C-alpha cells in the first residue's frame, strides 16, 4: 500500500524553538507538499517541491523553510516557532506523470499536530 | 490567486437525507477539480475528481459531483446519506496556470445523525 509517513503525530514545543517535521513517501513521486490545516480555513499550502533540491513557495511560506535532499523525503522547518504556528501539518505527494499531471491525486500523510507554548 | 469557497461550514443531516455541498472557485481558465474527504481519525483521501469529459462525475460511496463551468461550481451530492458519511469534506482546484498546485476550500464538516 502506498504511503506517506510523517515522523511525529504530536509535538509540543516552546516559543523560539527550532522545529523539524519530516515526511517520507515510498511511491517515487516527484511532487511533495506541506500544508497546514486550521478549522474553517481548510488546507493552506506552505511550500511544495517538484524535484530534489527544488522548492516553491505556497500561499503562506512566512516563518517556514523546507528541505528536499532526497526524492522520498521532504522536511518542513520552523526556524523559531511561534504560538500562531500551532496547527495540524499535512504532508502530501503526487506524481507529475501522465497526460494531465495537474489532475493527479495527492496522497496525504496522517498529519503532525504541533502545539507551540 | 485562485480561491475556493465552500459556503457550508457545518451541515447536520439525518440518515437517508439528501446532501449537497457547495463549492465555487474563482479561476476562469482550465481547471481540474477534486473533492477530498477526511473521516474522523483518518487521512485525507480522494472522493472524486474531474479533469475532462462528462461534467457529472461519480466517486466512491455513492457520491457524485457536477462541474458547471458557467457557474464556476463543482457541487458534491449524495441522494441518501449514512451515518458513516460523517466527515469533513474539502473541495480543491488545480488551475492550468498553477502547475501541480492545489488550492483547497475551507472545508465542510458533515454530521449525520443515526
């Protein structure tokens, strides 16, 4: 079964701490995404990557950075966590193959719920 | 930038009632349209998608959605809901000027009373 695995389901951090959220996919997908999910706001794209070492800003990149050193792994970094970054973080991946790559389905991980105190 | 609106944030229905969840998007060009569902405690998963052809799309578990280009809409429907349909539903749009990026709506939380 195809999988997107997020390393931590629950994290509690203090303001100012550096936070790493890891995501690994085993589907050989080119594209990987980080979203945050907040009630009433749906999913908002933070960053995505379409290839190793490539990254693009999404709708809300401020306060975040990403790293993609290997195809299967996409990391989200909060350099200095703040309370307004308390949220559920979702990683997803998709293929860029096929006649309609924009129609390819995203496979999501289980999410990482981050609380910043 | 692309935007996606889901007008119903919370919907409560009794079993066997009919369901329609609204979704509107802002982009006037070519779009790919999706509905994802998140059951309690589970991953987000695809319910159905439209990218070309018949604008009436059928998905899993008896759901369907209709793409009406003139209304910029992609409403989700089910003629008779079940308690197991209790979940959060997200509409999402990929536009032809956005590569592989998806823009999601704010979600609709559906509760079906047994």
